[in-house]
């Protein structure tokens, strides 16, 4: 689909001319979006479309955080570079702690890291097997959906429930994605299949192993704030305080928690394209100063690493 520019965005000058991050009363505020999905997982935009939309929103930095894959990152990196937008390769890992699902965002991942690649392939295999299980459950409910239809719609290595939902709509078994989730796919609904999840502590370790920084995604959606101290103690680097589903007061609440635990602040729209209504990109504005701190911390990490190696 080649749609008109996303609604929340206003035309803006090229991001390339961003002044240094020092406070400057004259400069227009600069923003980043560090939580985005493409059709390499369950988003509907390709990386080039997403980068183009980011440019039209005036974003100075973006990260692609597809579920359990970094496959879209090389294309997104190139597209962002051509548009003068800074880019961090990323991924969103589905994890759990004490039985609660939570999502860990990995930033500045070394995409070539062998352990990261092996782990992502395992997570993707789990996702693919789960599609077969969900379809089998639907078939037992006398819904003759075929796994091939879901895989054809997903057309990626990291398929998920939204693809099953889209298949149910396409084949006329449900009128909308919401109906598909409400009747079949939500937790405790008859076609819901839990999937193996890496422990959140292992997810943080994996991100660090791949040279990255780990941030807990959308804490306001998980309602599991009690795990934040344990994650911080385990080396969590950041907290996603800014998110499209966070109200202003939630954002402030998580900013306070991040400060208390010395966590970096991250944020993004969690845009999935047209998957769920209008695209969210541009609607959540992470002040670029937080992105700059992330960049600075990553730079320090690399230097420390090199120092250790030199010794
Ligand atoms: P999965 O990773 O396969 O369990 O799917 C999770 C994804 O499904 C989330 O990242 C959302 O994009 C999407 N999702 C979750 N709940 C809903 C819902 N009620 N309606 C539409 N999409 C949803
Ligand atoms: Zn998703
Ligand atoms: Fe998520
Ligand atoms: Fe997400």
C-alpha cells in the first residue's frame, strides 16, 4: 500500500541539520521514535516507507524494533541514511519474568553476532510452530483456516497472532482484527497458544552479548512494575517511558521510576502501520536529548570494551 503521509506528522525540514544536543532556545525541539515495526514482523510498512514517514514527521532518529528479528534493519539503515535520519538497529524480544510476559527492546544490536542470530532463529521457529498450533485449534473449532494462508499473509520469518487475525478476516471468518482477537486470539480465548519466552534476565544478557542496550518496552501495558527493580539489578539499561499507549501522567510516573533506578529513557510509537487503524508514527515524541543519552551510553560501552580487550 502506498498511503498518504501519516496523520500526526507535520512537514518539517530535513533532520540532517540537527544542532548539537546542548539546550538551544532558538532550535525547534527534536524528536526520535525508537519503537517501530515493519512487514519483517507484524507491521504493514516496508523499511523504506517507514523511514520516509519518519522524515515527513521530522524525526531525527529512528530504531526498527521488529518482533524477534533484525532482518529489516539493513534496509532501514540505508533508507534512514539517505534521508539524514540517525538509525539504531533494534529488535523487540518477547520475554517473561515470574510468569508475566514482558517485552525487551534491544538497541545498537550487532546484527552479525552469532549468538544473537542463533537465538533469533530459535524464537522465529517457535513462532512458526505456534502458527500451526493456532490453526489446529481453529480447525477444531470448525474454522477451516489453512496454515499456508497465514504464512502467505505473513510472508516473513517472524509470524504472529496479527497474521492469524488478518487471515481470519481475509477468509471471511471474522469481520475485523479486533473481532479475531476478541473471539479467538487473546489470552484465554480458544485459539490462543502461549509461546516459549526467553527469561527477561537472559534477554538482557543476550542484548548485552550482542553489544546492545536493553530497555523494558511499554511498562504501562504489562502492569508489572514490581519486576523493574529486579531487571535494573540484572543490568537493564532503559525504560520505555514514552509510548503511544501511555498517558502523560503514566509517562511522568515512569520517568520518575527510571530516575530512581538510574535507567535511560526510551520511547516510541510502536507503530504497526495500518495493522490497527491509522499509523501511529509521529504521535509519540521522544525528546532527542534522551536518544542522545542512549547514544552516549552506547559509545561508552564500546570504549570500555575496547579498553578491556587492550588490557
Ligand atoms: P504475538 O507476538 O504473536 O503474541 O502477537 C502480539 C502482537 O499482537 C502485538 O505486538 C500486537 O501487535 C498485536 N496485538 C495484541 N493484542 C491485540 C489486539 N487485541 N488487537 C490487535 N492486535 C493485537
Ligand atoms: Zn506487534
Ligand atoms: Fe510489545
Ligand atoms: Fe512493539
